[in-house]
C-alpha cells in the first residue's frame, strides 16, 4: 500500500531540479564609472551567476564579455535580456545576451 502523498512528493522533487542555462553577454560603450557595478548588480538581483568575465578598455571604449549561468526555473533568458535592456538604456551601453548554445552554433565554422 502506498503512503498518501508519496507520488506528489516525487513529482515535487523533480520540479525542484535545477535547469542550469549558460549564456554569453557582451557589453560595449563609452567608458564611465559604474558600468561593472550596474551590470553585476542587475545580474545578482535576477539570480544570475557570473562564471567568467573578460573586460578591456580600447581608448575611451569599454568592452566586456561574460559567461553567465542561471536556473531557468527561477529566471528565463528573456527576463535576463529585459533586465539588461534597462541597464543598457540607463548606462548608454549596447548589451547583448544570448544562450551559450546559440552563441556556439553561430560561431562554428
């Protein structure tokens, strides 16, 4: 005889499994104070982890590429893109966020 709620417990356990998504984000614009702070704060507020970052200045131009990871059960790619669109506008930047799988597919020879 099954215990009441066992099936529901198993189903709930499956729903809790993390669905990690990796994404690539590029940030470019005229250098000014607070770019990294604005970007990283917005990512943190959306439960997005920065797992790799490279940034450089070319004259007065700021460039950065980040590898991101997040649980798609908590936040979707479109939500991350929308959050970064706000940063893009307020900071005067160009920010692109793509799923890493799509990024890799586009850059294969």
